[in-house]
C-alpha cells in the first residue's frame, strides 16, 4: 500500500502538524514515511502545504505532482490542488471560507465542517484533528491507536494531557464527514 | 456632509504617504518597519528630493523595501549596505544616499562595513531598525538581543557569558569622528513617530553640509520573533528595550551629548 | 541500540553530529538550514557532550572559527546555505591549503545572489570545481535522504581526518526540510584532550612538548618549489580519494537502455520517474553519484557502452551534465534536464524530458549534441 497525500491551507491552521502526526502514526505501524513541507518566511500569513507519503515500500520521490488524497483547508489551496488529485482519488475539504467548490466528477469529494465543529468543542486549535478524523474515516490507512501513539511521540510531554481531547476531535471528525455531490453544487449555481 | 466634502484636501487628516508605492506591505501587522518606511518617504517627499535620492536595501525583513519605497534603490548583500552606499555617495556626491538596515544586517554580519563607513565619515544616512532579533529568518538571536531574552538560537535566554552582551552599536559609532549626527528614536506612538521623523529630516538635511554620517537608530518591535501580540510587543519594548537602549540624541553637530 | 525517529534532514544531521562526538559547531542563521543551529542550541550541547556551539557574527567568522578549532585537531563543523557558503570560500580555501580536517554543510537554495530560499542544486560547480581560490578540491558527499543526512556526518569526519582535508556535505532545501524516519547511532564519547594530542599531535597546534618539534599551521609557502610540493601533495590526496573513497549507487542499471544521472534530491525524484518509465515498458536506470568529487567517471564510461543515451537531472541550469559528458567522452548523447529558481521538477516532467530529449531524438540528436556541447 502507498498513500500519497497533500494537505494544504493557511499557515497557522495546523497543516504541517497534521502531516507530522499522520507520518508519526505511519511509523507506529512500521511503514515508510516522508513529510515534505512548503517552507518560507511563514510569518507572512501565506499558504502552507505538506506532502505526506505512507508506504510499505521504500519511498522514492518525496515531491509529487499528483496525489491519492488532497486535504484542503482554504480557497487558494483548492484552486491550486483540486487538479492534482489522481482520477479516482479523494478530496476532503472544509467548506468554511470556500467560495468556489470543487467541480471534478472523476474523484470522490467529502466535506468536513472542521472549523465549526472545533469551535463547538470550544477549542479552535483542535481543528486539524477533526479534519484528520474525517480523512481517516474515508481512508483508514492508520489505526486510531497508532494515531494516539503517534501523538504521544510527537507532542512534548507537557501537552500529553491534551491527547484525550485530540481523540475526541478525531471521533467527531469521523462522525461528521459527508460526501459532496458536484451535481448539487452546479444546480445551486 | 457629502462624500466629496469629506475628501476635500482641507478636511483630510491623513493620507497614504505619497512616495510609498501601492504594493501592500509584507510586514506583520504591528511591525515598526512600515512606519519607519512611511516617515522616511515623507521626509524625502517634503524635501522634494525624490529624484536625487538613492536608497540601499539590506537583507532582512526590509529586503523588499524597494517594493514599497517609490525611489531608486539598490539591494545589497547581507550586511554590506554601508559599503554599497559609500561607493554610490562617492561617485554621485550630490545625491542623497541612505541605507536602511536591521540589527542583524548592521550589527552582526555588517559590523566591519558599518564601523568603517562611520569612521571614514561617508556622507550618507544610515537608518538602523533595532528590534533585538532576526525577524526574517524566524527569530534567531541578534547582537542586540537583551540579556536573558529568548530566541530560537538562545532558547534558554541570552547568556552573557557565552553569547556576549547586547551590542550598543549606536553608542559605539557615536565615538567615531566620522559621525556627525547620532540619535536613537522609536515609532510606536504618534509622539515618537513625529520625533523620529524630525530626526530623519535632520539626517537628510545634514547631507547638504557634507559633514559625514547621520545615524538614526529606531528601536522597534518584532511581534512575530518575540512571539507576542503587537500590543504586548510594544509594551515589552517600552519596559525592556528602552531602559537598555535609551531614546534621545547621542551626538549632534559632531559633538557628543 | 539504534533509535528510530521522525526528523527533518537538518535536525538529523545536527543530532548525528552530537552523537558522533563532534567537538564544536560554528554557524550563522540562513534559510533553509537554520534548524541545524536551532537544534544544537536547544539540545544544550555543551551540557550534553561538551560540544561547543556558537552563533558567530557572520559566515566569515564562523568558517575561521572552524579553521581555528581544526588547526588544533578538534572535530569541528559549520553549516550554511548558498549565499553564506560563498562567504566561506576564503576560509575553505585556507582549510584546504593548510591541510586541515573539517566538515562544511551546504543546504543549497537557488541563486545567484540573494536568489530564493527554495531548494536548488545550483552550487554543483562551486562545490566540485573549487569554489575558493587555488588548486584544491573538496571531497563532496551528496545525501539523498534524511537517513543519509545523519549517516554522512561520521563518514565526512572519517574522510576529513583520513586525508586531513575539508569535506563538504552538499544537501539542499528539500532534503534539509523534509522529515523521514531516521535510525540514529548510539552516542560516541568525544575524544579527551589527551586522545586528540595522541591522534593529531604530529601536526596540530596543541602546545609544543619537549619531545616534538613545533607544529605550525599555515597555507603560505613563499618559495615556489615548496608551494608546488604542497600542491602536489594535495593532488596525491585527491588521486587516492578517487581510488579508495568513490561512492555511487546504481539503481536498475543492469538491463537499462537509457540512463538518468542524478544526485541528492533529484535522484529521489528521478527514481520515481524510473518507476514510471518501467511501468510503461521503458528500460531506464539511475546512476546516483554519492560523492560528487570523486565522480563515478569510469562507471559512466562503461555504462555508455550499454545505454543509448543519458539524461543528467539536476535542479539547476546544467552543471553536472558537463562532468557526465566528459566521463562518457561523447560515446552517447547526454542531455540535461532541470528546473531552476527553486522550482522542483516532478517525476512526470523528468520522464517527459527523457522521452523528448533522449528516447525519441536520441540517435538523430547524437551529432548535434556533440557539436553544440563542445561549443
Ligand atoms: C550571507 C547571508 N547570511 C545569512 C542570510 C540569512 N539572513 C537573512 S535576513 C537575516 C537577518 C535579518 O535580521 P535583521 O537584520 O535584524 O532584520 P529583521 O529581519 O529583523 O528586520 C539573515 C541572517 C543571508 N541572506 N545571507
Ligand atoms: S518578522 Fe518581525 S521584523 Fe519581520 S515583519 Fe514580522 S514583526 Fe516585522
């Protein structure tokens, strides 16, 4: 199995850390992983993205043009990465702030109200874990217990008390992801 | 009142600085760089010297100053702006030449160029933004970082024993006979902005006298590097930076105060 | 016991240096390698192993600090990225001239000038053709994974001390910034001062004792004959490096009809292009030079009898391609493909370039290639 993922959004949305937790979870189940971020003067409030690959084989290129899954968290990233999902692949996105919804019909598209649900949980920071839960519901490439073990490894000790909250966020994400039908959207317009 | 009345020139309290371009500033909200740019350009506008001014941009967050300042500018290698400006001023003696530099640029890698340009008494203005940190590269320790202050390369606070003391570059260059006007200002309140602008005006006026370097330090903030909100950063600056880097003139008309 | 961790290339290199028992690091921040000094500072190396870690006021100061520590036999390294490495060239030339062991890390970004902070391989010429002034070369290691960022630290020091010569680890923003699994080696003890004196006392300035002559570290020979002898001594070392310490990796070369030559991050991306080509039934192999000097000249010369053409894939406007052409002595067409300015080529682009420049045009272009490349 090889899963090639792009996660893209604003800097500060936890894009890079979501990728890191995913990569750590992969390690927990003995997979090869790579995590390749876009980098730059991050304080400029620009976009951030990270390519994460999990595979049971050695990973060749950490840098890719097309992906099995795109997890998209803002409009700029939607504009940039909708086209890079492989035919038959998956696009998961948070509709919050999205004005131009995806239009492709040769991929599977899902929505997760990550922002809203995180605010409802009383912790905006947990947003990325809600989205990750949604992704894992669609593609259970890593087991929940491995995600939690990965979290434990990637978080400094002083944040370990937050792991139950993260677990809850993952669950909420899993329970609230909904398929998105492109045809509906077109009809609305 | 109609909209047209409101925007009549006599009713206007504030408008965009004429010599700033329309490019949106890339600085973090609350950063002092933008204000320092504004007042520098206001001075050049008020003196009517746009055509005769040549600026030298540093390497640091203000590397893109040339995108914002509507004048001719040359971008120098990290720390070398005073050398670049030296040559421009020597070969174009009638022009108003200035550098705009951060504390990493001016007081670390560019120390030699700074000291020697000041020592030779080049006829240039140096505007020195001291925010106590390397902003552009993500918050590393600068020579000006205060004792005990945390940065990404002094994560446990600056330790004087192994990392040296915060460098008072401005006091240092004031000792050199080549400096004519040396002052330390700030831009976090209206009052300070007005004073800083006056100092920059003085500095550019001095160039007409051909008396040597006018050196204007602006103690500023870096809320991103300091990991604070803009307001907290300004308060922290007043409480911590100003006592170590006191505001005011240090050398006027070639005489130490 | 080795430890498995998820780390950035820059961090893995820093951790490996601590574990290799390195004595000192001197550096100056610059993207995309600043994590290296940040990691070392955060680890409080002086407390952990006694390793000195200092942020210098500039790259020039840092490389001269390296010169200082190296002249006393200590294991010392520095790191930077392209503009900073340019500043270090004077010091590197002095290290080579004075025959001192040291390790320099370049996490390359796009140039020339201030350029871009994005990944690049545009410092190939600077790394293998001198960089600084004078007749010298660097032993150049090009890691292509986070694991190699870690492993090459000890390898680099071994070579540096074997030959008493500076060694360059030539990485780039992609390998420096990406995270992968890395197996870390166990902590080695730093050598005691007595051990340093025992190992390096024959040449290093560790303090003259009664039972030996003075040691002097210099790169100056005012007498031309002496200077020539020094240059010959250096050239001997480089010859020996070519014989004993050349490193390369051959991937799917056995039945290859076409060859991609690529190092570092480009080799990783090219490997995917090879997989894609093979899926289409095109027999492509990859030769990855691990050392850029010494260069796998003979291996390429031999492969030229087997393949119909070669594509040198580099994140630059065409640098290593010159060495590939020299190596194969124009037996087969050799073309270059690469993006610049910090843009990373995709596996798809590489495959397309291979098809267009080599496979479809191979035989026709043969003579053209010869002429234009000589010009
Ligand atoms: C030769 C060289 N070394 C290092 C760098 C990386 N670098 C860019 S800006 C900078 C420091 C900027 O700090 P400062 O001058 O204080 O300006 P600020 O960003 O805080 O305004 C450094 C180290 C570089 N571009 N060139
Ligand atoms: S990083 Fe600091 S100096 Fe740079 S723009 Fe932001 S606040 Fe200003």
